């Protein structure tokens, strides 16, 4: 997934979360408003009753009107206003909470994308990306599909699938080494295998893995490619830059350098004797007695 597609997805998630938040706020406000309307209706109905009773001076008529209005209000207000409150406010509030769930979900996805990109940036910045140099302990279905094509004899199709997998998982450098192996052994194309291994050596391999990959490349140089000078230069580079690795021991053996000589070269030389001293075994500042 390239940067443009990721940016578009992140923008859509942000706009969608804002829309869901607005719908939640509007729905929740409507639900609260619908709950407040019956209380206002009941208050207005109770205010009407005293005004009607005050319109007549006859105590008997006032009592009758008051009883009639209170009975009517008691029957009408709870039956209509309270029913409307329960039937309208609850669905509106539950729907508003659905919009809230959509907002939370989109924000979580967006936060995950941002966190992944930040982690990738820091790993590239510090150079701390650890490359998977050997085949994984657990098989990946996509990589297994490529190996299945190889097993059928469809070597070019297998390489194409492996390249797609490597493009999505650039840290899995064992896939690039596997591609070079298919080029060399199955397709008899040492040039393609050489180019593949040269690219692998530019990646952040461990010292030991880099050395053995370089040994493999040196074998191609000295063998099928008929470029012994490149092979020798690469072996010398292994010895000088990765002297402690097993690949360096193999390189010294190929060049005929004894291990004793290599150990002597790696040992720290003794400090030179002081000028004017003809006996290097004397302590510093002393010289042999002149006769």
C-alpha cells in the first residue's frame, strides 16, 4: 500500500469520524429535548385548571370544574405525553449511541494506522529494523503459495509471487535469497542470481549472514560468471570487514591464508622502542651502557 492510498484512507476515516460525532451529538440532543416536552405540557395543563375555576364565583361550580379538569389532565397527560416520551426518546437515544460507536471505531482504526507509520518511520530512522534472514518458523500462506508454484515447476510464476511478497514484506530477505537460488539452480541463470545477491548485500543483514551471502556470491563470480577478480575482492572484503565470522574463516581458507597468520595480523603490535635505545627490552627512559 503506497503513501497516497494510505493518506486517502486516513482522510476518509477522519471525515467519517467527524460525521459520526456530529450525528451522535444531534441525536442525543433531540432525545433529551423530546423527554423535556411532556413536562412542559403537564405544567401548562396544571396552570389552565386554576384559571378556569377562578372564572366562576359559585363554590359548587368551582369544585365540579376542578374535579373534571384534574381528572381529564390525569388521564390525558400520562397516557399521551408519557407514552410519546417512551416511544420517541429511547429509539432516538439508542440510534445516537450507534453513531458514537462508529466514531470510536473509526478513531481506533485511524490511531492504529498512525501508530504503525510512526513505528516504521522510527525503525527506518534509527536503522533498527531487524531483517528476517532465515525462513520463518511459521509458514505464511502467501509465501506457501509461491513455494507451491515452484513445486509444480512453474518457476517464473513462483518468482513473481515471491517478488510480490517481498514488496509487501521488505524485511523478509530470505525470500530474495530464495529467488537467487531458483535463478541459479532451476533456471540456470547465474547473471540474474548474481544481481539478486548483490541487492541482498545492500540490505541490513547481520554480520554472519552478510558474510555467508557474500561467500555464495563469490562462488558465482569465480564459477559461472568467470570473474575471479571480483570473487577475490569480495573474499578480501569479508576478511577485512567481518574477520570474526565463520564466513571470514572460509574466505581465508579460499585465499590460502593460514589461521595462525590471520591471528598474528589481528594481534595488537608492541609499541616501538624509544629512539636512541639499542636494547628494546630495557625499561622506558633507559639505554644500554656504552663501552
